[in-house]
C-alpha cells in the first residue's frame, strides 16, 4: 500500500505549487465550459472530504460501504460549497484534508476487504485509493495543460 499512498501524496506537491500563481489565473476556466483550476482543486478536496468522512471510517473487513454519490450532483455541491473560499484557502484545505485522508487510509489493515454499494467487487484500502490516484492524474493533466499554455 505504501507505493499507492506515495502516488496519492504526490498530488500534494503539485497542488502546493499553485499557491504561487495569481488567483486570477487560477480562477479562469481551463477551457470553454470547463472548470477553473480553483474549481478543480476544490473538486479534489470535496472528494477527499467525502472519502475521509463517509468511506474510510467504514472500511472494516466484510463491510459494505455506501454507494458513491451521483457524481454530477456531488460536483455541483462541491462548487457551491467552496463558492466563497479564496484560492489560497481551497489549496490549504485540500492539503490538510489530503494529509488526513492518507493517514486515515494507511491505518486500514492490508487484509481488510469490503464492497461498495450494490457491487460485488472486493476492495482493499489500496485498490480504493487507486481509483482516486487515476482521478488525480486526470485533473493534474488538465491543470498542467492550462498552466503551460
């Protein structure tokens, strides 16, 4: 699990570097009808918050975790929740929450297996986090593309 948690923690460095970029640049949409970098970081934070509060505490052997929320609704909720936050506070909150999530998932035993919602697939803490490593990579590519244009 250490390798996947290391990958998951690498997003911290990438997001921390954003603190030095002007808020106006981070608040521009990455392309037409897309989120801004600010909103992407907020989106990542909101999923971490959900996992930290709703999923990880239930990760015990044989447990059935709740189904993930509707992604579109959850994402709209995230944007609304963070509407009044500055870019700096979103970045800081993301970093703090991601560190808590990493610490929390690290404590899930490697032999623990659970299901999610009505699915039959058995997840471990590691396979669960792999979902979000891929999610991070997708969004970090978007961020880097915007910053390098």
